[in-house]
C-alpha cells in the first residue's frame, strides 16, 4: 500500500476516463491529495469558496411558467428565483443539498444536481429540465452497495462516482465525488498508482480543517486506508482524477466530517 498512501493529486491526464460530456467549470488540473499531513492554521470553511457570485442583472429564472415543479422550465447555473428554491428544497429532502434554499443556482447547487443525476442513472449535467423534475418526484434511487452492511456506514461507488452515508440503514447524504484516476504517476520524486482500493474498511483517523503535504492540501480528511482519505477539495470534476483519495465538494465535506465517526465502516465497490 506504500504507493497508495503517498497522496491523491495528479496533473491533468488525458488518459483519465470521462464520466460525462459536461466538464467541471474551472477544472484546470488535479489538486493534490496528501499522505501524512501537517496541520495548517486555516479558518474552517462552511461554504464552497470557489462559488462565483451571480451577476446582479440576472433577476429571474429562465423558462419558469408556473409555481409547481411540473410546470417549471429548464434551470441552469446562474439562474435565480422561486423555481431554484423549489429545486434546492427537493434536493435537500433527498439528502443531496445542505445549504440554504436561497434561490441562487450556485456551484453547491450544481454539485447537488450532479449527485442526484448520477444516483438516478442519468448523465450528470448542470441543466435541470423536465426529466430531472420528474425524477425528483420519484423516490427510487440506486440500490445499496452492501445491503447487509452496518446500520451506520459509508458506501463509495467507483462506478457511479457517488458517496452515500447511511444512518439506521437509510441514505442520509449522497454526494458527487471524484476518486483515483487509475493511472501510474511520478511526481516530485515519488511514483505510484492512482487507485482508490476496493474493499471493506473503517475510518481510522480524522484530520479537521486544512492539512498539507508535498503533494498539496485536503480539507476535513477522514482516512480509511493508509494515507487515502475522503476529503473536501476545491476541484471535484466529472471524472476520476485523484491519486486515490475520495474528493468531495468543500461544503459537503463539512457535513460529512461531522456525521462520520472514527471506526465507522467504509465500503468501496465498483470500477471506473
């Protein structure tokens, strides 16, 4: 496991397989994941700092024809209004979104939409149209990876690039993630394989706030095998892109860190 424990961030790799036809905005490379970190004194982040403000000129939601979800037109990042509030409330009820229903289609909302799309077997996109509204009205989602796992557990699907937290055998949080790119790498004198290992693990250690090493920084890390962790990142693209860690949006990582305890089971299944 030595090669896996050194870190989780890679430079941009053409060989990394794409999960969807819509790239992550601002995805200019792969941010470093760390091995054994040194704690940095950084104020705790409660919202995703890379969210860009919506221009003041955008006042209404495109395509809104009525108050009910079934009559709402297509929503896109940057839209705002009551229709976006309805979207955020529905995503919150499903365990995909945990911010305020402020009516602004920001980056946190986009990540939640991606997670919802993937949980329903849809291609993750920023647009929310009739098919998404119809799926939001249905409760059925992905089946558990380990139905006989612990009542409280974390499941990570490499196939769908999703992380699900279960409480009392029911999904309580579902989030879009980016796992290991499954390529060989050499960086800063260290070579290894960028793999998120499949298997049954447990959270061995928690590192609050920002931590850093020679390969970069991670936020609110929960280690589950060697130096590989679930953690917040400023870059969570629609493709496996790390050295092996499980990257999730910063804002979501705050909630995940507070929910998951040391010793909690972590099940990793599937393939990219």
